[in-house]
């Protein structure tokens, strides 16, 4: 009798015994497997985020250090270091800041970008003074990152970058950098469908954005 | 501690022996002799509890460890080319299609996946802060940050559980301490052994 035949006999017996004894061939299995995840600063992460552009710094973008000692992108519009002269945003105005930061796709798949402002601006609960906060493509405010720019095939391929501009519209209230006025931006990248696979998703929360018009809170 | 695959296969042999005695089946000693030859440790893709890398580049069958599944979210390997070194700090990242758990046994099983880190004495400690979730892709909240580890998900014979990974690096977290996962499958009606 060849081994192959014998093995089939064993399997059959096991199944038969299982049916009668209420215990199957494969009652329990446990497998320990190695799993590791590296965490990186924004410059080296899968969704690369760098202040300014490759050729030019922006006074409105810098980096800050997390509890895990990683450097992450931070935006500021409060007349802080790096800015010259002005102390912040005026009332009832719309400001556009081109090319504030750069997003580089350092992952293996093409991604589309969108953003979420939290909590919603001008809600009466915080963000007094900031009516609207938008992100747009480079130096073109018409190409909102949440608009048709990305829907129109504007994905970022592996190794590719786009620069991002910021538009802030203020109302007639004071814009302060008090903690309850901080704006949080979630930058979300969604992997393009590849071969029926789902693609990855990433939401990176930028540190609270400092905005001020130089007047004291009130 | 849970049985290793080698033990599981020996357990199968035990079932066969019990069944044989109960039915007074003949020619059993010869079968037993050959049965030892069946205690093979196979690569994960061929095992009764099969662990098969998905489309994500971050899981693979490691040729250095007898084709065992390995999850490695980090810099690109030899056959890949991307510049990223890891997930963004202060963010949430979901990797879809990381690996499949396939029930290639003969019974419906309940699958659970538990992530572990090492403590100062190299002991395995379960990660319970929610920062690492190996989730059931067919049953997950669409909001990033809300995925949960697979916990008792039923997988019938021949069927597949698609597993994704969500890591949440907001605040203090255990993401970079992740060292291993335990994939457990227990047959239903088995008393939860």
C-alpha cells in the first residue's frame, strides 16, 4: 500500500470518529506570528509632510516634536517666529497662503487627498473669528483639495508630491490663539484601487493651528 | 498557553486513534506507524489554519521562517520601492488586505487575533490600549480610529476572513512596541478549549 493511500485512510477515520465523538479534526489552532509597525516623523512617513516647498520655506509652516520624539508638521498663522511684521489675521478678510506645505506620497500606491476641519469653524463653539478654513492645490485656490481637483484624476502617484495652500476667511470677531480657538486639520489619504484591492487609508492629524489677529481674546 | 501547530497535528492523530478504538477498526497499528510521517509542519498557506498574505506589501510569507506569515509595516523590502519609513506619528493608518485567514480544516471555527508587545523581561503582554487593531475587513466601522481586533469571528470550512490593520499613533500608544500577533481558531461546539 502506498503512503498516499494510507494517509487518505487516516483522514477518513479521523472524520468518522469526529462525527460520533463530537470532536473534529481541527479543534483548535493557535499561531504566533511576528508583526511590527514602524512609526516615523512626517518627513519620512508613508504620507510625507514637509513645511514649505522643496525650494522655499514657508513662514506659516514648521515642525513640532511629539511625545514619541518624532517631528511632525505644524501650521501657524499668529505672527509667530518666521513671520515678518504682521501679527496675524485681520477681521472680515480672506487670506490665501500659497504653497504652505508639501505632501509627498512615500507609500507604494497612488493616493487621493482630502481634509477634514474639526470641529467645524465658525460654529459659535470656539474658532471665534475664523469663518472658513480651506486647503487648496499649490497656488491655485480654485482647486480645493476636497473638490473636483482630486476627483478629476488628481491622485498622487508613488514618489510624487503636491504643494498645499491654505485659505482662511475671518469674520468680525477677534481671532485669538486661545486653546479653545485652535483649529484641527485631518489630512486624509485614500489609496487608489489596485487590482481589486482596497488600498490603504491614512488620517494624519496636524497639531492644532495657531491663528491670531494680534488682539487679546474677548 | 495555546498549542503550537505541531501539537495540533498530533491532536489530530489522537482523534484518529480514538475513533479507531471506538469502532474496533482493524489494521490500525499500521496506520499509526505511517501517521507519524504525517506530522508535518507546513508553510502557512497550506496549513489547516491558513494565513495567506493579501495585496498589501506589508505582509508576506517569510522565506527565512519556513513560509510563516510576517507583518512588517516599515521601509520597503528588496522587491519594493517606496520611500516611506513608517506610519505618520499623530495619525491613524489603515492597511487593507493585509492577510487572509482561511479555514482549511473540516469544522467551522471562531477566529480571534490578539496583538502583543514585549515587556521589560521579554514577556508577551497583550496590547489593550486600542492603538493596534487587526480587524475583520467585512465588518468594520468606516471611521478611522474605530476598528477592533478580530474577536470570535466565525469562519466556515473553506471560507476566508480578510484581515486589515489599523494603527492609531495619537498620543501615547503601543504601536511601535507591537512584536507579534496570536491568531487563534477554535472549533465551534468544542467547549471553547
